[in-house]
C-alpha cells in the first residue's frame, strides 16, 4: 500500500475526515503565496500523488484534475504581495491555510499542516507534519493544488508583463530574474519586504 495513504489511514482511525493543507510560493520575489486545503475521499488511492516538487509539471496538471474529481471538498486561497509584506511570509502562509480550511464546504475532524507550525483559531484539530508533502497523501494533494494554481497565476501574469519572463522562473530569485528587475524595476506584484538585501532594486520604471 502507498506509504502516504497509510500515514493518513492511521490518523483516520481517530479522525475520520482528514484535511491536508499546504502552500506554494513562499520563496519567490513576486506574486502571491498560494494555499490549498483538500479533503480526499477516504478510499481514494493514487500512487502518483507525491510532493509537488517531485512531480513533473505535465503530471501535476493531470493530477490536479484527478484530485478535484476525487475529493469531498477543496479550497484554494491566494495571499497577495501586500499581505505578505504586512504579515511576513510565515504568518501569511499560515493565515492563508486557515482561510482555505474555513472555506471548505465541510468541517474536517483534523487538518494536517505541512511544516512545524499550525495556524491559530482553526475550526478543527490541527497537526503539523514536517515534510508533510512527502509523508501524507492529503498534504501531497494539497501541495499539487497549490503549486498548479500558483503556476497558472504566474503564467497569466506573464502574459500581462512579458518583459519579466515570469512563466519561466515563476517569480523565484534566479540570476535572470534579478537581471530583469535591474532593467525594468518592480511592479505592484512584487514583495517589497523581500528586497532588504537588495534595496537598490526597489525602483519603478516610468
């Protein structure tokens, strides 16, 4: 049996309705952090579901639809760059996961949160799972929903601002991305708090 499914099944003995929570996009210089919550059907088993970083982009797209077809409920929340600057990226991610759980059309018995921290004031029991997307099928599924959703958002943003090549680097701090920021400055979709070590890049081209 899939070890990720086994992990969830052990927890399901005490908490029948499990929600997996994860985020995508904590590290980029721009764009939102995307948080997802998903409650899979208890009998759903798919060996291809894994940590989104270990799955190819093409396969993630297929799994995205498969997960939605085989869940009882899911929710995806985008936390804006302004909110990230105001709250810091950790709090923004935790608050985003809390919003995602609250937006589900059912209340889970437990929310499994990727990482070593959990949001405050959750509507259900919570459990942090370090490297959760590599251990829990529910968290892995949430990681795929979050990653695909954020990538789609960045590809759409790329169509509006092709000079930044966002579809290529998805906003992460690559050498190319820094070179493009030096050339074109920043826009509203950038996280200004992420430039503390490079304040000279915080300018806006007329």
